[in-house]
C-alpha cells in the first residue's frame, strides 16, 4: 500500500506526523505537516510546500501499478497480511426465538456481516457467531400461554400469544406466577417444558433461515444462550469463590466499579442474560483465544455490555471487547421505531423493495430484482456510521442517483456496458502515454480503496467503505459525462480506468454483502 510505504519511510526517518489526503486535489495525493525531505522514497514524484505542509505527489507509474494490482486481485494478498495470526469473533444478528426478525436485527445482521467480511479480507481468522435469544423468563410466559391457548406454528402466531399473555396478565396476576413456575421447570429440565420450548425454537429457526437465505447471509455458528446453561453454575461459583459477588435481597449480585450492580442469579433461582453473557465469554476464550470480540448489538444494550465487560475483567476473563451499539432506525415521518415498531416485519420491507426494484432491474428477471431490492435495503443500513440513528426513506433507499446501492449497481452496469462496446479486450496503453487531467482524477483515487478497507476495520464502520464507493462512482460518472471513450485515441487508457472502477465497485459491494448486475 502506498500509504504504508510513506509511513514506513517517515518512521525510519524518525518523523512523527500524520499522513492525510488533502481535501483539494490540487494539493497533491498526501500531505504531512512540516518541511519533510522525501528524497530516497522513489514512489514520490514531487513535493510542494504550502502553508506549513509538505504536499506529496505520487508517480503516475506507481498509481498505474496500484490500479493493476486491483484488477488482478494482487491487492488482496497485501491486505491479507494485516491481520495474519489474529483471531476476531464477530457476534451479530442474534434475533430472539418466538419473536419476529425486526429491523433492529436486520441492522445487526447487515453491519455484522460486512464487518465479518472486512476482517476476513484483512486476513484475520474470523469467527461469526449468532447469539440467538433462545432463553429467558419470557419462555415461561410463552409456555403458560401455549398451555392455555394452544400451540401456534408461525412466529407471528407465537408473538400474538405473547402479547395476549401480557394483556390478560394485567387483570389476572396469577399468570405471572405461572410463567415464573414454568420457567423454573424449563431451567430444571422438565420434559414437557423442554418439548414446547424446542418447538418454538424450530418454528423460529425456520423463519430466520428463510430470512438469511433471502439476504444471502451465512453465519458460522449459532450458539444460542441456551447452549451456555450447563456452564452457569461454574460461572456463578467462580464469582462467589473470588468474593466478587454478594447476596442481596436473596439474589446474587456483582458490583462493578462505577456501574449499577448486575444480577448473576435471581432471588427465585432463575439465571440471567448477564450470566449467560459471562459464560459466553469464558467459552469463547477457551475455544478460540480471540484477540478481539465484536458485539454488533443495538445501542440500547450499552449498559448491559459495560457491565458484562467490567465483570469479565474482574474475574480475569478479559479480552479486547467492542460493542458497536448501532443506532435506531427512524421513519422519514420522524417517528422512532419503538419496541413495538421494531417488530415491523422484514418481509413487508423486502416486498416493498422488490416492488420498487421492478422498475430498475431488467424486466421479469426475478434474480436481478432481488439483487437491487436486497442491496438497497442493506446499503441503507451500511451507508452511515453504525452508531448513528438512520432514517428509512424509501425514495432515498431506492434512488438511482443518490447515496444508494442502486446508484452503485447502476454505475457498475454502465462501466460494463462501456467495456462491452469497446473492441479492446485487454486495455494495453503504451508505457509513455500520459493520463490527461480528467483521467488522472480517477487514477489518483483507486489506490485509496485499500486504505478505506483498513480504516473501515479499524473504525468498525462499513460506512467508511460505502462512502468511498459512492465518491468513486461520482467521480466516474463525472468523467463519463466529460470524456468520450469508445473510438477515441484515448480508448485504451479510458477502458482501463473503466475496468478498474468496475472492479472496485464489484469487490467493494461484495465486501458489504451486496451483489452487482451486469445490466441495469
Ligand atoms: N437477542 C438479543 C436481543 O435481541 C441480542 C443478543 C446480543 N448479544 C449478547 N451477547 N447479549 O436483544
């Protein structure tokens, strides 16, 4: 990578400074503060000194080589070295059994999968884990409801049962006690409770797997919360033995510095979400010795994760933990998705996206329509920093001109159609040809692709890459508007630039989990 080469050079010369890309193109490719002597670094063409900065220009042949490395996939070998020998666990998606797959889980799935892909291309040993919400007191309520009103065979049906339980419990308080009893039975391995629970899991997984298939998402592991039950007594005992927990009003609690205490065992003996997360950490450390664990879970669980990480640290199960804490999805009319709004059915969103995509994809080609629709919905989740709330605005999501997946897919298809019109299969231009002003703007932007993949990983933000792809597409379309390509004396160079643009959009979108179309 060009940036790495310059940084290494600066380090060797003991120059401590930050390398940046000037925001204005006429100020060169890189800027460093101060008067820096670049003699001895042969990739640099010239240095301009402006307003306390040294502006560096990279040699054209170096830029061309970088672009060629992208075309022939050589760049992947370089990226792969970055994370070599390191292991990361990316926990994402994690929907809840017997509840519909909501737009919050969709967000976790999309961002989590993109991060997984980013770490993978950076050479990390990457492990995905879907921490299914398949345990907790709600299952006691669920079983009670099923016992009274009968089993359902869809997630929607199960959700209705759960809602009915709460409505009826408002007037009939005994239901709450019954729910608690059924959960105790479930935790103690009662055969009937266990059987009903398993049915709920099967119904839900069937639906989740349908969603994953639709989204083209595959998660390596799905150790749900239930998987950790057998480890809980040991976890609780460890905290007791190390005097890290104490009894308070019948419950066992852990006091973590500067945070409210967390319960590892309830007064009625029920286990908690918190304890299951601690067991998960212990298990992951023993199984994978991760260097990093990323949790892609909504920001409403920030306190929970602070407590979990702090407690893990207290007990000596420390690791490099990151909770991404994605923001809410807000509808364009201003309403936030509430707990209730969060159950907006994913299938409704996909259906509407498919309907709108029909106008964009080649007619009657269901596969292409799906690529546009799913791509648009995914990109909406990925295009802004995960921590930010995002607005769901159908017009923008499906726009062919704006900051959207269809816009990138459309630019890709445009590149492909240009290449197809050209007779130059291998765009060989002569060694001594110079790229003109318009061409150079593109050429100077290609190598930044790799930097952005690295940065997206460092900042846990696929948006870094998404934004770069949009900028590249804008630059290409501007170039396309100004310069004729096929049949011109510059054809070879321009087809080369078109091919590199297409390659970056395709690879970049693929990292984001989005497919391209050859025609649009
Ligand atoms: N199932 C949870 C929910 O939907 C998310 C799980 C988050 N991961 C964790 N390790 N606690 O709220």
